[in-house]
C-alpha cells in the first residue's frame, strides 16, 4: 500500500513538473482517438495519473454535465465544465474522442456538440488528463488545446486568467455549474475587479471589489502551484503584485490550490490537503456577505450577521416579490418637476451607518445634518441623501446596493411620501413594521464554514468596503472622497480639545504634539502645532494639507483635520495608543517577538510603498525614523509626519531637519545633494529594518567589540560570516530564513549609491518572499562617520 502510494506521488511530482511539455507516448494515461466515455455507464471518466482529477461526466441536477473535478470525500469539487450554460444531458449521452481528434458530446436526441474547438490546428492525435487538473489535447506532442485556457469559475495552481479569457463567472449554485450572477475580471487597466452582472456591459457601479491597481500594467492573474495568487504583466517588466499568499510550509506535493469565484460572489482561495482529505479556505476577497453587490434589490439594503445576511426595504417602502426583492413606495408621484401644483407631503426617516452605490446627482457642501435633511425635503428629485460631515450627497430613486454596517459612518435620510394634497391620505407608515421583509440565509456549505484562516494572507490586500471600486473610473463618486474629507477646525476648538495645549506628548522636528479629545464624539486626537510660517503661504499649506488628507492607508496615521488661522498651523491626527516603534524596540523589558517585529517591518514597508507609488500625489517622507512610526492597539504600524517635509520646506533643499541623534536615518546623498528622491526613504527604511531585526539602535556604544558599534557594519559582517544567529541571539521562535531575507533586503536599502537601492515595490515583494533577494554588496560607511 505504502509502495503504491509513493509510486502515485512520484508520478504526480514528475507529471506536474512536465505539465505542458510533452505527453509521454503510450503512457498509462494517454487517451487515443477512438476512446469514448458514457454518462450512464463505465467508463464515465478519464483520471489523471495520480487519480486526483478526473475528466468526464458528473451528475448535474437530474442529468449529467461534462467537465473536470477534483476527487474528494464526501464530495468532489467541480473545477471546469464544458459548455456550462447548456442544459444537463441524459444518461445515454456519450463523449467521444473521435478518430479525427475532436472531442464530441452526443446527446440522446442525436445532437452533437464540440467541446474543444481545435479546428484551427490540424489533427489532434492524443489527449491527457494532467495531474494539475488541466485536460490537454496534443498534436505531434505539442499542446493544441487545454481546459486551463477556458476558466469557468475556478483557477487551479498553475493556471492564469489572461487575454481573451480574463474573467471568471460564478456558478449558479454549488450543484449547478451554469454561469451565475457574479464576475471577476482581470482588466486591461491593471485592476482585478469583482462585479455583479446586471447587464450586457460591465458598469463600474456594479463593481464591489477591486485590487485598486489601476494604472499598473497587470493583465494576468496567476495562481501558482504553491498557492500564491499574483497579478503580473505579460511582459514581466513591471513586476508583480501579491493578491493572496496561501502557501504553507507543509509538504507541497500533497496540496492542491484552487481559487474560485463562489456562487455567493466571494472570491476565495482554497487548499485541498489531499492526504488528510480536508479543504481549507485560506483567503477571501471580502469578509462580509453584504460587501457583495446584488444580494438585495432596488430600494433595499443589506445587513449581515456572520455569514448570513438580510435584506430590508427602506422605511416607507414595501416589496411584493420574495426573490431578490426590489422595494417601492406605496405610491409614486411621477414627474414631480413638471407638477409644481401638487403639494406633496414628505417625511424623512433617518438611518445611521448606511451607504449605497452610484453617483449622487448633486452634492452640497458644508451643511449640517438638519440643513441636509431639509435640502432633500425641498427637492422633489431627491429620494435619499447620504450625509457625512459636512457634505450632503443627494440621490434619485431607486437606490442601489444599500448596505448597513456599524463601520460605516454615513447617515442616510430617506424621503417617504406621506401624501399629496390632491389625494389626502392618513399616515401610511407603521414604524414597528417598517422594514423587515425577508431573510436570505446564506448557506455557504460545508467547505466555507470551516474556519477561515484569513490572517495569513491579508498581505497587500486592501480591505475593501463597498466603495473600493471607485478608483476605476475618473468620475469618482463623491461619497468616497468625502469620507476622507478633512475637517477644518478653528483654533478655539482645538484649544478647547487640548485643554489649552497642556498635555504635551512630545516635541519633534516638525513642532510640538499635544493630546486632546474631540468634544463632539469623545475621540482621542493628537494635535501637532507646526512652526509659524509666512502668512503668504497659507494657501499652499492648505493645499498640501488636503493632499495629506487624501492619503488613506492602513499603515499611515490618519489626518483628521487641520486648522489654518493666520500664522497658526495645526494638524489633527488620530491618536494611537501604543506609542512609537522606538519605544517598542528599544525598551528595557526584553525584545518583542520576532513575528511581531517582522509584521511591523512589512507594515512600515507597505506604508512607504503607498506614499511613493500608490496614493494620488506621491509623497517622499524625508524623515522616517522609529520615533515617528506609531503603533495602534493591535500593534499595526502606522507612519506619521508624512508630507510635512514638503509642507514646511517645499523646495526640498538640503536637510536641516535632523534633530540631534536622528541623522543616521537620512541617506548619505542628503548631505550634499540638493534634490531628494524616494530613495532617501528607502535608505531610512533600511536602517529601521536592521534595527527592527536586531532590536538595537544603529549606533550603540555599549557593545563588546568595536565592529559592533555601527549596526550596518556589524550586520554585514555577520551576514558575510554566516553568523546571522548572533543578531537574534537568545530569541525563540525565529525563522532564520526570514531573518536572512530581511537582512539582505536591509543591506540593499542602505547602499550608498541611491540607484543601487531597490524601489519600495521590490522591497515589499522581497520581504514577502515573492521574489528572491540577490546577495547584497557591502554598504560602505555612512558619511556621517567619515565627516
Ligand atoms: C467523485 O468522483 C469519483 C471518481 O470519479 C466517483 O467515483 C464518485 O462517485 C464521485 N463522488 C460523488 C459524490 O459524485
Ligand atoms: C472554432 O474556432 C474557429 C476559429 O478558431 C471558429 O471559426 C469556429 O466557428 C469555431 N467553431 C465552433 C464550433 O465554435
Ligand atoms: C512532429 O514534430 C517533429 C519535431 O517537432 C517533426 O520533426 C515531425 O516532422 C513532426 N511530425 C509531423 C507528422 O508533423
Ligand atoms: C451578464 O449575464 C447575461 C446573461 O447571463 C449575459 O448575456 C451577459 O453577457 C452578461 N454580462 C457580462 C458583462 O458578462
Ligand atoms: C524590481 O523588480 C523587478 C521585477 O520584479 C525587476 O525587473 C527590477 O529590476 C527590480 N528593480 C530593482 C532596482 O531591483
Ligand atoms: C513530501 O511527501 C512525499 C510523499 O510522502 C515525500 O516523498 C517527500 O519527501 C515529501 N517532501 C518533503 C519535503 O517532506
Ligand atoms: C466612525 O464613527 C465611530 C464612532 O463614532 C468612530 O469610532 C470611528 O472611528 C469612525 N470611523 C471613521 C472612519 O471615521
Ligand atoms: C412625519 O413626521 C412628523 C414629525 O416629524 C410625525 O409627527 C408624523 O407622524 C410623521 N408621519 C409619518 C407618516 O411618519
Ligand atoms: C398601500 O396602498 C393601498 C391603497 O392604494 C392600501 O390599501 C395599503 O394599505 C397600502 N399599504 C401600505 C403598507 O401602506
Ligand atoms: C404596526 O404593526 C404592529 C405589528 O407589526 C401592530 O401591532 C400595530 O398595531 C401596527 N400599528 C399601526 C398603527 O398599524
Ligand atoms: C408587516 O409586513 C409584512 C410583510 O410586508 C406584511 O405581511 C404584514 O402584513 C405587515 N404587518 C402590518 C401590521 O402591516
Ligand atoms: C522655493 O523655490 C521658489 C522658486 O523655485 C522660490 O520662489 C521660493 O522662495 C522658495 N521657497 C523657499 C522656502 O525656499
């Protein structure tokens, strides 16, 4: 038995390695012309050499469909279906690999359907079900057709979405593999986007998730056999982007990875552990069922609880249908603009934590809640408003893709027609029975209800709420942008919030920092008072602040607002409870765990990457150091003070910032050169990375030997001498391979020559291990010691 198993596995390995190359002539699994499969009797399928995959007839509904499945207990997983939108066929159907080399499906009625169109490429002489799950047709030993080129709702390890077949369409349900409601497209604009299919043409307003990589040249989505899902470009020139990393350290030969757009619209990455016969969901693109558009109809909204969601009509609306319900008001007043004579009575109901999709027909700025409510009441076109301080976004009916969630901070006002003077009605709305119309229990099935192992793979994946796709189009919806709108404070408000600036947290190169509490919502804030600037610069400063305010990333401290009054300039940030990275690393209570440090290093890299390449206007930080990298209560690292260098010293002249003791984070070229590039941040990151690895500061005098004084020299010597363990001496649970990778990246970042330092995109990918790190040359001594 053991012998047999290892034989099978060996075969599996060999075949996987030679996948698309050549069929072994007369091998056991070569299918020759003239072979036939039968829906109702044996042989029903052709297995792959390992037996993990089969091609042939499987049961669908009351009949059969032809396709490929991954064999499992108790259920097989269908990964591909031929002509998926055709109705199931009867038990007397056959699948013939004809003497002419065509794959022909013959049904009871005598109808014939070609499964693989090889008409453009001469005679096919053999076929094979490969161990990767790819069914392949050969002509003279080269591949002329493969099922991997025609993905349905799944890609397997080794498969791509690209070119003419750059999309996946979900199945109707777990048992019906016809094309369903959702679509995932690897677009030519560089975005991977999930849509609900509502029409013949894809519309950005139907999108509910995107990688937000607009402008990158990504055009290929690839899942590799190790479970790493990446986007890349055809040319390989532009690098790649990790979407999800499902790789595990276990024995890879026993794991098959699969990424599927599931019937519920969620894109999930699964691993099938063959020896244990288990399936795990290791990543998914959205966390919440309501993040998927299209579960609820027009004028209704989605609200979720775990994997279940419910659809509710907006107050004052009702629904007759029960399947994907749309809701309507009990009566409509058509063409209200043209019927000014009609005096309509409205009531406005308020729903907190609401949002919906689409573009408002009008946006009014600087209104308070009551004014916004009133504005909608007075305009007959207005069906509902989304209010988020201080903007009032007015929408016409019907309202689409509504969603209610406690994380959403916008307030909705819905206009309810109570009556009109020409048709006086009594109150129509029964408050206690206003909304619940139906429950849609979302059954994810046995597979997905296994616990989600999400943490592994949230790398580089932005958490997308409903608005994420809006980057796709130029006419960005106001709703998104104004969630990030800065609040403008008066000096008095901030004076009050900080109790007259009495709780000073610290004093950095950019001014003193105070803690405060916003009177309105009790939120803790940090107020930074910038040094006085010329009054003439007020407008420029305001513009710079708005640029800073537009940046919004998990690894950046969020700017909430600002105050510019005369020469006074103040910035208001969110308050983070866990202090700075400097406190975290260089404390007396021993080293933080390696895992934590590694995660923080990656966080910082991602924050810088965002500043350099991903936000609308690129920002060079110029003053990165562990003291302005802050940690929130879950120890997520967030960079602060970004944008201030430009704000205060627009010409990027020679650095004068270095407050005492922090010069060594700044790149050598800053001592001499007038211009500054992103590479100065890469340098600073390199120093910080080495500090994170070793938990000590760049220069340390209380060390055993002289070559340990300067961290970069010491690290380099240890690296060359193969003694990296010295850097993390005494620590437990350290992944030495990771340490080595990080050290190599750090050494690349602190190269004297700015052009030798890799860009942050490469740094991030190297840290994550998606690309190899070449051996770094010696970084020469920093100038500061030579001076
Ligand atoms: C799964 O596939 C195997 C191999 O084709 C087949 O014998 C078995 O009946 C299938 N199981 C189910 C539940 O369809
Ligand atoms: C097969 O493909 C060719 C072009 O490659 C096309 O002209 C032909 O219509 C296709 N046949 C079928 C049955 O789809
Ligand atoms: C098959 O391919 C080989 C080399 O690729 C070539 O020499 C041979 O002529 C081909 N045979 C046919 C029948 O096309
Ligand atoms: C949406 O689905 C319909 C019917 O299934 C189909 O005809 C249409 O082409 C699809 N739209 C897109 C953009 O794929
Ligand atoms: C960055 O990575 C890309 C591909 O991953 C590579 O082509 C490029 O040379 C790298 N750039 C540097 C400066 O290392
Ligand atoms: C993986 O499993 C196969 C079969 O059990 C075995 O031959 C191989 O050595 C294993 N590889 C590793 C890295 O453990
Ligand atoms: C939303 O409001 C809650 C409570 O008022 C607050 O804790 C949270 O930070 C706010 N979120 C955003 C993104 O403003
Ligand atoms: C409309 O609002 C007013 C006061 O806000 C309330 O007294 C009245 O009952 C409401 N009518 C309906 C139909 O809800
Ligand atoms: C809707 O209007 C009809 C009359 O047009 C009335 O009988 C019915 O009770 C109304 N329903 C609700 C929920 O107000
Ligand atoms: C509102 O509905 C509840 C039941 O949902 C009912 O008990 C109550 O009498 C209704 N009120 C009115 C004014 O119709
Ligand atoms: C409450 O709503 C349900 C569903 O629309 C309806 O069947 C029921 O009659 C309503 N109850 C009242 C009291 O209006
Ligand atoms: C920045 O440069 C511009 C011209 O390039 C100059 O007018 C301005 O005074 C400079 N500002 C500072 C602060 O040096």
